[in-house]
C-alpha cells in the first residue's frame, strides 16, 4: 500500500515530540504491512463514513481513509482531540 498525507496530518505531525514521531513511524510501518496488526487496534470510526482510527500509543491516535491501494492519513495526535476532528 501507498501512503499520502493531508495538510492537517502534516501540521499535526510537526506538533509531535521526537519520541512520538518514532512511535508513529513504527505504527505506520505496521499499518502498511498489515491493517490488522493487533497492537494498532484499527477500527472504523462510528458516525463517520469511510474513516478509520489506529492506535499509535496509549495516548496517541491517527485517523485515515483507504482509497484503493492508498492509505490517506488524515490526523494524528492526542486521543480525544484527534478523534473529535478525524
């Protein structure tokens, strides 16, 4: 699968610490390799069509869409804030 990033994702990425970015890179590698990778806990978001969420760490989440063979990264950040604006 390929990955593309929205402007919102790029902006949110800049706000992460280096440690958080390292965790996110690992999560992204796992996401591209296997969407069902257990630690990611990927699930479809309720109340929002076509948007998925994945766990980066205990407190970090990322949201994305799947368009064909491309994962479109939408947002990343703290759990509640990120899921409020997927």
